[in-house]
C-alpha cells in the first residue's frame, strides 16, 4: 500500500474515533463510526487477494447492517422521548437496539 494512502487511512481512523467519542448527538456518533468503517476497508483488503476482498466485503455488509440498526435505535429513541441527545436513552426498546448495534460493531461473542 502507498505510504500516503496508509497515512490517510490511519489519520481517518483517528478522526472517526475522535468524532465518535466526543459527540453528544446521535448523527455525529454515527458519522464517526462510518468514517471508521470506510477507513478500515482499504487496510483489510490491502494484499489484493480474493480472500482479502471477500473479507472486506463481508465486513462492510455487517457494519452497514449494524449502522442501520444504530440509526433505527436513535430514531426510535427520538420518537419516544423527543430528544436526539445520547445521554437521554431511556426507552427500553431503544436501549436494547443500541446495545445490539454496538455489540455487532464491536464483534462481541454472539455476533463475531
């Protein structure tokens, strides 16, 4: 991989992580997670082997499904509470959907 492209990918990973950690709004947290997903894909498919491309495609599809679930959780929370703030997650359905989405994104045990 080109050193400049690798530097851009790693700096995008740091940027996405910083945006996600420092956000107080659901859309900014989702944006940071998506920046991380798109920044890691070139690093996964780096050896340009069919298996690496397949792994990157599978990773992208799983992460896209988890992002959709996260957005659905935040929309459900906004519907029930009227707030888009991350700290106002009080509805049990939204909490369960968010926990599932984060578990998928992190690759925890039932979702690995």
